[in-house]
C-alpha cells in the first residue's frame, strides 16, 4: 500500500495504488451494496478510467449520499460515492506518509497501531504516574471537548494548515477539491468521508503542538476532539533557595484559559459544556470508559444501549425475525469493548436472562490477557 513511496508523488498515482484503494472500499458488507456491485461488474474499465482522470487532472468530486444515524447520538452522515471513496483512500495513504512522523505521542486518532483503547491505556498510565509522584489529592484533570467539532471546522483554516506541510501542488489541489465538496454549509466537513478523520486529526494537531511544545504540558492525551490533561502541582525555586508551590488547580485554570483562547483565535473553534476541571480522585469519563487510577468501567450510556439492544434482539429471535448468529456478532462486538475494562460482573448481569449467551471468566475483563483472548460464545 504505502510501502513504496510512489503514492506520495501527488502528480502521478500508480495504478496498483488505485487497485489497493478500491480493495479497501470493499471491506465487510459494503461490497454487497447496489452501487458497489454495479461498479464491480466493469471493475477494470472503471478503475482505469479513474486512474486516467486522476493523472490527467480531470477528476471531480461527485454528490453525496446523506442519511441519519442515531447511535451514540443523532447525526447527519454525508457518504461519498464509490469512485470518490476510492480517491479518498488514495489521499489517505498520502496524508499518512506526510503526517504520521509529526503527530505527538499523546495523539491517538487515525494512526496505525493506535486507537481508543491505546488512548485509554496512555491516559490511565499518566493518572497512575501523577498519583504516585504527587499524590492523588494534589492533582486535577482538565477535560476539554470541542463543540460540534466536525461541523465547526473552518475550511479556509484547514487549507492553510495543510499548505504548511503538503508541498506537492497537485496533491494539495486534490485535497482542496474534497474539502470544497462538503455539503455542510459554510463550515464543517462531512462525517462520512474517509479523509474527514485525517483532516480532523491534522486540524487539532495544531492544538497538540501548542499544548505540548508551547505550554509544556506533559500528561496530555487526545482522541479526535476529546482532550484530557492530568495537571500536577509545580514546585519553583526562587533565588536558588525559596520553594514556591503552584497548585494544580491554578495551573489547570491558566492552561484551560489559554487552550480556549487558542482554539477560538487560531482554529475558530469553541469548547462545549462538557469542558471542565475536576479532581484526579474523581476519575474521568473519556474515550468510551470511566477511567480511574485503579480500574476502568464501561460508560453508563454503553450499558443502557446494550441492555436495550439485547432485549430487542431477543424479542426478534423469539419471533424468528433474526438468526442467532446476528445476536452473536452484536454481543461479541460489545464484549470486545467491555473486556478492556473491569466489567465482568456487569456483563454477567446484563446477559443473565439470556441462557444462550455465555460470558468468559473474570480474568478476560481488564486482566493481563485482555489483548489475546478468545472470542465470546453465544
């Protein structure tokens, strides 16, 4: 895919990269959709035509398929057509090559080998270190969340951010075409685009660099628009003798004010009501879990959603409206998430009424074997 550096040459797209991008669009059930089947019926001809359009600079972004999703909350999704999705995967490969080396260690979105579970591990480790070094009672947490992040991204600012690092004019032009195709109005980028995740990560990389390199924040973790900072107190030496302690709460207030100002003035973003400062001892609700220094729990929202879902699926099973394997897939998916927390008793309680669901032993929930466990059985 990106093992050779050919795909980083924005003015020439090799045909094997186009084929690889097409392959990536056909994962899972997506290959059974009508549009995908029609495209596949003349696959070689369609791919060659796209390859020529790209290299002759004739490619134009098509219209979007718009629909709503309701989990975890109601959102409007703008999904690209299959040809545009192929192009966006190609752009994704190129963006990865350029930006992966410059992301900070505490950034976990849209990067190979990272993700939500890695961000949870990184954050919990920072919490443990601060508790050990400074005492749990002396540290606080900043949790910052951007208001309507994807819908609020300033496309002009995004272009300027991209232009700072992307020096290939042809690649930059293609990226700008995708940005300008957004149906979201004057601001924002589509949630359904492959490249939107990359653009969002690049956009907030500006904040990462500001916090870590300018403010000197050490315990910093970000996944997409969720930022969590562990703030310890600071001891200053005055005149080589006197020791002055700057309390964690005072540092946190100063940092949060500067972060809000930077977001507003440089990135045209605002934080939402979830942005707050609270004690380390309280733990933090972030990245899909309730995280404490000693343990992790599944969020209440996830619990409620699974309870509703299994109840509805069981009813459909009794009425022969779905097969058991569909329930198996849904349960295994949720258990795969829950196993990264200390939620064995919770899992047993949720599925106790459904005799056909078996939950593995406690060692697999938050235990040392959680990354190499067998799948659940139903």
